[in-house]
């Protein structure tokens, strides 16, 4: 018997429940009050239970009505999403967009851009992944992602197009309790000071950087799979390493980490690399991906401008 109920009936039920009366619910839907009353009555008959108590001036949800209201809202939402996806498929809009970002790139910028994407294309699903070093490029070339964010100039591939986003600053740091911290505060850090101490470095699951080292000065390396793990080991005093400014700003300000002014790692122990948004040349960007590219570029540009203003 439930096969006979319709989405229109559910929509009217929800409208009346939310508006508090048949008159206001009908006005919200732009329908005649009699049609709404009749439709809700038919729904009650199909369900075999009253949804409203009509004994007072205004209809009041019964216990059964309250129990079924959220289910009705959920069904209507799923139906609306189904329609939106169908329309999107017909217009070339993606059903889902996968983006893989280098772990060095500020996740806050991606979050802000994806918030704008959700408003513009609410029917598009998103899968956001992070990867180290060559992982984003491999995901893109392997077809596991439609967009990738890379950092640095060493992962270029002629099959990809790269658009500059923003500079990413890395600082060499050590935990405040590490023996090296005292020398760092006195400004006496050379390559020899770092060579015999454990350096925490990021491992590349891909083969793209095999045989390559980026800013590695120590013979004693501990390898980790994420920036967060790297940060925790450095905080714990296991060793030193380089981390992005956006990740360690609070630790530096509150004294948990100490910067290492080692000239071998850049001026004052800092280096700056550019980040890029990449996509495959043989796969033109569809509407959601193109929108996200523009949003990322605009937000990254505004972040860069704000950062420059603070420094000035």
C-alpha cells in the first residue's frame, strides 16, 4: 500500500508541520488549502495512521507524525539530490570531484574554497585526500583524482598543466626541550650541528622522488608519513625538521618549538616554495573543477596579500 504515496504528499505534510497550519503550509507551497488538506488526508490513509490531531484550532503533530517527520524530510532531500544529480549529468556537471593536496599546503585555504563550491554546486560530492611529495601527481595521472595541489618545482610532468597558487614557507625547527634549542636561541647553528642529530623527514609513498633528498642534512633520519606525525616527534624532542609556517605558528608563538637559523637551510633556516594546482591536459576541467580552481586562486591570492600587509 505504501507504493501509492507520493513525494508531493510528503512535501505537503512537511510544509504543514513546519508552518503550523494547513493555510500557511498551502501558502508556502502556492497551493490551494483544500488540495493540501486532501493530500495530507490521503497520506494518512496510505500510512494507516493519523499525522495530525485536528481537534484544536491548529493541527498538532501526533506522536506518529513527529516520528515520521524527519523520515519524510530525509526522503524529500534525497529526491531533490537525485534530481540535481540528473540535471548535472545532462549538463556535464561532475557527480563527484576528487582533489589530492600536498600535506604542505594550508588545509584552511582548501576548506574555504570547498565551502564556496558547495554553495555554487550543492549536488556535487567531494573527496578530499592529502598526500606527500609525489602522491598528488601520481593520483592525478592514475585517474584517481581530477585535481591535485603540489608544492615545489621538482614534480613537474609534461602531461599536466600547473597553475601557481601561493608560496609555502618552511621553517627548520626543534622542540624547546631538545639540546639543540639552546644553541639555536644563541644563534650558533651550522651544518655540523645538525648532521649528527636525528632529522625527522617525510617519506614519499610514490617512486617520483626516489634517490632525491629535500633539505636533508643529517645521516640519522627518522621517516614519517604525515606532517602531523613529524610535528609530534619534533615537539617530543626526538629530532629536528622542517615544517610549514601555517602548521607551527602557534607552537612558535607559545614556545613549544624553537626556530633553527641554519644558513644551509635558507636564510634564517627558512625556505619558500610555490604551490600549484594541477590537472591533466587530456581532460578539460568540468564546471565544478573549474570553479574550484578559480576559488583556490582567489583565496590564495588574498592570503598572500594579507600576509604581505602584516609583514609590512
